[in-house]
């Protein structure tokens, strides 16, 4: 379906993105040398002007040296400062017309500053990874950095042959010349800029399970010494994939990869078709299995069905949190009702000043948003009953596949699966701050 554009600039990040055009394809050609942390790149960006003539536009790009810019083959006037590449084409682009931007850049990539620390390109002891949520994508390539502007990606990365390159999407070719290897990936599905994942390191690659005819290939890329622990910790991921396809509908991409880095990460990070875990998430005892389920669920909720702007982030995190509970319920662990009760007790002990539908920038990643978001889904399930609830979930993932959504889209969608108005439920859970009572299921908590 067509991506819905947000009405205006994102109120949480008004300096990111440009509403005057949209991108439909990025072609990135990168050369990265890990030892000096040196990146050089060329981007070819195919875009379409909006409803007005485009006399100027901007891309987000961090502090690199820009070597060349072209618009439709001609050199424009441009300035690059403060993370913005402002471009004035030699000839204005007509309203609704397609145009192409080419940018060459080089430098030492580093994370961009944010309220949550550095985001984006992170140099590791021996390699690099990208973790961009929410605004780190400009740390390594020029982009229209807003979640609703989704595009396909073709990514070519050349790096010393000792390193493997993993990106979200399908590996098309891997070509070695002398001491370097070029890895070429294609992500055909519409992808938000912050969800373009990349990892460069010394990995062993393993296949998780047997996808069989028409199944989803699932690969792990892991430092060799972590393989035994990884084999146990991720052993049930193929079963998660099977369950989530039953509950949410077909997996929305060609394949799924997980990367475990040598270094510790505060939390795993989802990207399109790819999730990144730290060595601390691999203990050989399935200690982080709920996070394995959480990141996989994001492929449906957050990646395929994306948010129109960052006010809607509960639609990513609440759904992934509830998927953790569903996996627990269906795999012999605690039921969703038991887990909901635990989340409710936790929230009851914490300040009740979070408005889920518009949490504010400072609270975007507050754990209360995750827990309360999961509870919203549980409340809807209790109100609808299991049959209607899971039809609603599959419909949500299917109808908005490849698109971008808002909280209002979700409440309207839920309304189609019940004869009873749920306005009071949504008013209290989504727009109020006081914690409502724990929802109770119509026929017990288990599926």
C-alpha cells in the first residue's frame, strides 16, 4: 500500500526529514577501512517532488567532507552544515516530477549526538555496526530521515577480505579482488532510513533450522567462539517465526538475519530483515529469549508496518512487547494474562504521567511505554476475544504492509472487529495517564 505521509514535520525531531519530496530508492556504494575507521561513499537517490515546485530541498548528513553533488546530472548550489545538506537545483524540479540526486562523501563516521547518547555508525574494536533508531541514519549516508519516507535500497560495501558484511536484505553478490571483498545487498521492501542495518566484523555464518520450500531463510552471523552459546539461545527462533506467521500473517521480507557482535550492547537493535545483538545477550541459557522474540516481532510491527512519526512509537514497542508475551504463552511459559499482571504491578509502582499516544521525546524509550503498550494490546484482546483479536492483528499487518500508520489508524482498525464501541478503553489506555485496572480476559488468558 502507499505510504501515508505525516501531516507536518515530526514534532519530536523537527530538523529531520523534508516533506517537500519523497525517496523511492537509494543506491549506496561504500568503501570502509576498519583500521583507520575511514568511510567513503556515493549515493544515487531516486526521488519524487511533492505537490509544489522544488526550488530547494535538504538531506540529512552528518559531518563528512562532501565531494560532489548532482541533481539530474547538473551541479546545484549546496551548503552542508549542522547535519543538513541543503540543495538548490540548477533548474527547479516540477511538482510531482521524478529526479535523481548524487552525493559523494568521505570521512571518519561516528555516532550523531542525541538525548540517548551516540546513534548510528559505531566503530567497534574490530569492525563496525549501525544502530540508528531513531535519528542515527545520517551518521553514515545522506537521507530524507523521517520514518514515513520509505524506500528500497541497493547497498554495495567494499572492505578488507578478513571481514564479513551483513546488511538487511538479500545478498546478491560477493566478489573478492586482491585484498578486498565487495558485498552487494538488495532490500526491495520499503524501508525507513533508521532501519537500514549494517554490520562489519569477523563472523561465522550459520543457518537456523531448515526453511524448507517456501520457508523463510534465517541466518546467524556470530563470532566463532560464541557459536555454542548462540546455538542454544537461538534454537527456538525458527519456532517463533512459525508462530508469528500463524498469528501475524506471512513474514514480510525475503529473509531474516541476526548478528551477534563481540561487544556488549545495552539492548538489541532491530533493522529491516536484520537484528543486532551484543555478546551479553548470548549466555547459553536462553536468558535473553524474550528479546529474540521481541526483535523478530518488529519485522512485522515497526519495520513492515512503520510509524508515520515518532509520536506513534508505542505502535512499534507495544506490539513487540505483546509478541514476547504471546511467545511465552505458546511455548510453555507464563500466560499473557500472568505477564500482563506483572507489567501492571510494575507500572502501578511507577509515576503515572506517561501519555502513550504522545509520550514526548524524552519518554520515547521509557520502559513504561513498552509495558503499557503491551497492556493496551492485552486490553484489546480481552475486549474482542481471541478469534476477533487475532483476525484484527493479521489484518493490521496485512493491510498496512510496507506502509506507515498512526494511533488513529489503529483505533479505527480495531473498531471494525467489534460491535461495541471501545472509545473508553482507548481514551484511558492511550490518551490518559492514570493506569486503568488490569484487563481480564473473557475466557481465560491462554490461547
